[in-house]
């Protein structure tokens, strides 16, 4: 059974601003075992360095249950990059209540 978890996504706009990028088209869902996070990294300028899109997965108690990463190469960046990340959480998937999505230098 697919559960839409998009409302669990939290972004850090100040970090996106720092790198001159934005995250868009975001969609997250769980299927009882895996968590999927899809979206795009967009920018109107070239990237100064390779970036990593990170999704940290938390439960209601604030415990981090897992993390996913997607690397965006500055050399190959054309103004946007799409990502589709997944994490196998086994029985912990139903406990995810927060997905913190941010970018950092790779």
C-alpha cells in the first residue's frame, strides 16, 4: 500500500539560498518497507561545487531512522537535476513522521 508522505518534507530555504539553488517538484511516499523521495534541484546559475541532496528520516521522537543522498555534479549541471532516492527501513517505515531535505557541498 502506497502512503503519500510529501507533507512530512521540511526544507531549509536558507541553505538553498546560500548555494543559489531551490528544491522543487517534491514527492515522498512509503510502501510499507521503503521510503522514496523524488524531486528536482534547480538553479539559474552554474554550480560552484558538486552538491549533495540529503534526506534525513526521523520518527516522532526525533530519532533519525535513516538518510538518503544524491550527488549533483557541478560539471554536468544544466540548470536542473532530477533525483529519486530510496531507503529500505524494513519495519521502521511506518514510524517516519519527518523528512528533512537539504543540500550541502559534496
